[in-house]
């Protein structure tokens, strides 16, 4: 029974609507049908596949609903999770969209495997990594990107 793909991750959002809007407006997710769970929230996805489940922080009975976090869990950044990564397409269009929306993106290029990445943070500080495979050169429109090949190495 091997793991085959990421099904979804759960975001305990400090501001549910703000987080939902970020994932939909900035990253292009769609609100998906969600069963009548006993707490408010959203299922967000792409092409009919749910990838993000979110619910509000600070609600009554949260210990019944949220099994991975507690009411005293960090309400910013991502606790022990460093980042969540998604495959994406058209990095130049994504870069332009981020600029248009005023969302900071940190760009990185890994030439050894033709991978370009853009890192953004959601409203609660969770780092989202967008991976664009098949990029064979450091794009001219991304002159401010970091190149992994140039980074200091741990010895």
C-alpha cells in the first residue's frame, strides 16, 4: 500500500475568508463541494481534486475537529511543517499574477533538474512552493531568482 500522491493538507486559518481568498485569487484554486461537517470551512482544489482543506482557528470544540493542532498551537507560520509544494504551469504568468496582486514571491532555479520554483506565503505564514518542471534556462523575466548551484553548501 504505497503512498501515491498528496491528497490534501489542512490549514487552521486565523481568518478563514482571507485565507480562502488568497488560495483562490492568488494561487488559482477553486472552492469545491464540501460535506456538511460540524464546523465551517472550505475544500479547495484544481480540476476537481481537493488539495487544501481549511477551517477557522478559535472555534468551540476545535479539539474534536482538528486532530493535528491544538488551540495553543502556533497561529502563524507552519509549526513543524516547513512548506507545502504544488506542481504548477506557466511560471511567467504566475510571476506576473503575483506582482499584480502585490504578493511577494521568492524565486529559485535548480538547473541540474530543470526546475524553477516560486515560494509565497499564505495569510497565516505557511510557505507554499510552486514547482515548474522543464525550465531549461534561468528565465530572463526572473533575473532576481536564486540559483541553487550558486548557494553555499553544507560540508
